[in-house]
């Protein structure tokens, strides 16, 4: 590296100068270094060597420009992840980081990690678990995908529950990595008994795509390597679809193996000590009862009985409820619901379903300065197959708009049953009265309801 950079120094002498703060200039130098020379190291050791000589360019991504969002735990390695994710485009990296920080607030990630518990049957049957750590201290997380009953989970829980569970697992694993002085994880997806029909179901594929988009937007560069093992031939069809939503750099870390364990087991053992890997995967670890799959650590998952499914039909009781509204959105039209929020901490909550066909859905808000912010990008949702529910924490003062979109349909009107409300901040509620009445929902403050082209 030093030969390469020193050879370039004369060429770029006009951009070299002494800096005041090595740490502040480090990321700017990394970005400039990549753009000017094409050099990209796996870590920052070589860049640090240059900064020790106090010869580096002016800071291009200063911590000072990010003081409003950075926390003490956000070190240079953390910031470097966002630069890599945006191919060293400084403006794009800062935009991505700021959007993710905002998402963490909206999704209430810290509270979710510390207090939220997944409902049954997700808590006890969602297949996944921490196996141990690789030889460099990275957590090894195993997901027996062949036992993932995504259809059953979407009939017994909500899409938002599954997204929350995924975020909680990511946050937990990253904290385990930090305890070992690293910031990446190793993932093993076991596709034994993989059922393509599970993912061919439209709501299931929508969930998978949403999870991939969430991961790429908010957890860049946390993957050290991903092993997909026991992959059947049909998996190629599913992967051809989902890889469109995966960053190319992330794709380069994915290693796919067919059923021949003789090919992937030696590779796993070259990176993970045998006592950190279940015997089923080539290690020596077993449960106290001798089970080689270690279900006490790695939940195996199972297909859910259909009698556990929540009823999805539109009941007469629901239709006559004062809370739900039934309407028809004509072809080529939108239904827009506006809510003015005057107090921070209020919750915007929605629950809807459609009859026979899907509908587009999105949420945005306009702040006090008149600037529009997109919270949920409008996309088509298979609400005719599963209930769609969600909650976000609101900023104030602001006007939030919930959009049901049928502009893409040129032939069909859509029958929609919906309940959308704003719940007041807990700070404003009478807690004692709430405890007695067990009713924390305020009356919905609908400013406007408009059908537009």
C-alpha cells in the first residue's frame, strides 16, 4: 500500500496539507484516497499510518457536520460503513446516515431492543439462534430457513411484528459483537427442506423485500460473511428476485452451497472452532440430551397448525364498529387522510384490509416549515390476504397524510375497510384514569379526507 500511495503523492501534491485533527480528517482522507487512487483497505491501519505522518488532505467528511446526530459510540469504523455503502460518495453517505438515524427514532429501535417482546408463536418458534463466535470473535448466527413458516407467521402475527423481531435480533447480535470488540456478524442460512411455495405467496415475498430494504438502508457493512447451505435447485429462482434488493458489495460476501456438506463443512470449520458449531453442521457442540442440532440455542422452527391462524374474513361486527370505515376507492383514484399533530410523542396507528385485491399504501408528513417527509413509501400491499397494521411516533407540529392508492388500477374499484387514528402522547394522558378505563386512545382528529386523481 505504501508504495502505491507514495507513488501517487507527487501527482496529488496540491491536495496534501497538514491537518489539525487526525481523527476529524480520517474519513475524509479515506474517501479522497479511494476516489483519487482506487485504494480501499479492509481496515484503516494503512490510513492511520498516513495520518501519523501528519500528511493528509483537508477533511471532506468532518465530524463537525454531524454533531447533531453522532453519539460517543459512533467511531470512525462506524462512519466508514456508510461511506462504503455509498461507494465513497460523501453527500450520499451523510444522507443515508441521517435517514437511518431518523428511522431509528421512528421505529423506536432502542425501546424495541430493551423492552419489546415478540408475540407467540414468534417468540418460541421463529427459527434462529446464536451458535457461538468465530475465531476472530464475530457472532455466528444460524437460521434454519427450511423450517420458516412465513405463511403461518403472517396469519398469526403482523408484518410489523416480523420486522420488529428482525430488528431486535440484529440489534442483539450487534451488541454481542461489540462485546467481543468487533462490529460484524457471520450468518448461516440452512435451506434444508426449503419450500419455494412459502415465498411465492405474495405477502411473504413483500415481507422479504421489506426486510432486505430495511437491512440495506440501516445496517450497512455489518455482514462479515453469509453461508447459504443445503440450497436446492429451486432456490435459484428465489435468489434471482431477492438479489435485486441486495447491494453488490453485500452479494460478494454471500457463499451458496448445495447439499454436499463435504464442501461447506470444512469451510465453516476453518473459520469457526468446532465447539462453537453444532455437531449437525460439522462441529462438536450438542445439547445436554445429545441433540446435534442444539435446539436449546438455535430454535428449529416448525409449521404452524392452521387452527392457530387468526380469522381474516370481514366480520359483520367489524363492519358495524364505529372505529372502522368502509369505503370504495375508484379506479385511478386515491384516498388521502390528513391528521394534524400538535404534540410530539403522539402515535399514528393504522389497521386496514381490502376485499379481493391489493391496494397501494403510504404515509408522509409536512413539518412546520412546509417541508414534506416520506415515512412509508407508497407501494402495493396484499391487504386482501393479510391484515395490515402499523404504528409510528409523530413529530410536531406537523400534518400527517395516510394515502390509500388505486391510481395504478385502470379496471377495478377497491373496497377498503380501515381504522386510522392518532393516539395522544402518554405524557398528556391521565394515567390513573387510563388504568381504570384501560382506554388510552384519543378521538381521531381527522382534518381532511379527500379522494383525488
